């Protein structure tokens, strides 16, 4: 399993990964149009993420098992200046759940955030009933900093989220 930067050429394989995990991810994701699950839809998403990389606001990776993508990890909303912070978001394929894949990838992303990007803090938000993601954050040393009511529109409704942070220095 490797954590590597997202590439333009990943569109077809990433679309397949999302199709394979569509039902599994549905409770944790925003509602998605059918076009999101196509190669063209993923090409559009990738272009957006790589645009963020170019201007320094995003750092997108994929979790790859040989030529197959089994998840993503993204630092987004990177802020410089006195804040030096980012938000992390991730998912891993249902069949990979419970193997430590996401925990290992998150540790690598945090190392990159600190050592390569010079960030001081990374924040994550999680649905209160997402025990697997909460466990990943705890293993990575994140601490709970609060609750955000109606924070994100997930699975078609505005849902509360728990907010976590990890101070990197």
C-alpha cells in the first residue's frame, strides 16, 4: 500500500474505486450525482484538486495498491501566515477497513504537513457516529476541540460533526 500524489491519469481508476465503494461511502459523503462516478467526473474533480495543489491550498494523495486505488487522503484549505493549518479528509475502501491502512496513510500525511509544508496544525471533522474514523483520529494523536452543529450536508441532510485537531510541533 502506498500513499502517492494524485495524478491526472488517475481518473478512470479513481472512478472505479468510487463506483466499487459507492454504497459503503454513501452514509459519510455528500449526495453525489451519477456523473461523479464516471471517468469524466473524476477528471473534473482531479483538475480541481490539482488546481488547489498548484496554488498551495490542497495536497491530494491516493492510497494505491499496485495499480488499484483504494482510498484518498487530502489536505485542503491550507492556510499560511500565522495560522499554518489545514483540514484533512480521507476515505478507504470498505474491503480495506480495519487493516490500519488509513491510520498509516494519515501518519504519513501528517509527517508531510509538518516536514514538507511547514504546517503547525491539522484539523479533521467527523460524524459523531463514525466510530472507525474517530478511532483513526485518536490513533494519530488528534484531540477533540468541539462540536459543530449542522456542519456539513452529508447523505442529504445537514449533520453535526465533531471537530478534532493535531498540533504538529
